[in-house]
C-alpha cells in the first residue's frame, strides 16, 4: 500500500492510499471520490508531463538526485508566507550520500525541496515570488509532494 498526495489548483492537498500495481486511472477515481469531481476531468501532471491513465504507479519512479544536488523532504506548517513558513525536516540527502534507510522501514512523505549549483537562486525581478518559494537557508520549494521508499 502506498500513500499519494496530490495538490489541486487552489493548493489543497488530497491524500489517497492505493496499491503500486494500480494505474493512474485508478488513482484519479480515488481522488474523484474524495473531491466530488468526475475522474475524467482530473489531470495528473508534474511540470509538463501529463500522466496517462494506463500507466502503473510503480512505473512512476524518479530515482536518485543528480550529482551535486541535495534533496530535503519537509512538512510545512500551514501559512500564507510560503517557503518561509516553519517546517520540520523529515529526510535529507544528496547524490553522494543517497540512502533510503528509514526508521521501521517505512516511507517518508513530504514536500520536496532541492538545492544545488543547477538550481536557480531567484526569480528575475520578482522578489516576492523568490521570498515565497525559497527557504531562509536557500532551499527551493518545488511544490511537489513525494516519498522516499525503502527498496
């Protein structure tokens, strides 16, 4: 059983539990049951990738961070100030020290932050957006909820 967290366009999180061999279409039906939306109207995407209904969830693996990149999974406290809000670090690693060892062998689920030389430092001429999407110590808030799972 895996837990998936999706964000709607208004920033509300929807959490559903499903099996790794379920498809994206199955996931959309579970989300629809919670939100009252028709499942055919739900679009699951990350950046510019739209996930097709026939893809199994177990095939949506991302992998390890790129060389030089560090990742952090955090849980933010509800706030209107974005990444400057108080947060608890749940997991942190880098390409060089990537490890999936967790207490009790459970998955760690949280909001994904990234930091590295290939991550931009600010939005051009948009200090308000930069302040909202970067933590005080320079981590970029991707807006993606993810999990690190023991293999």
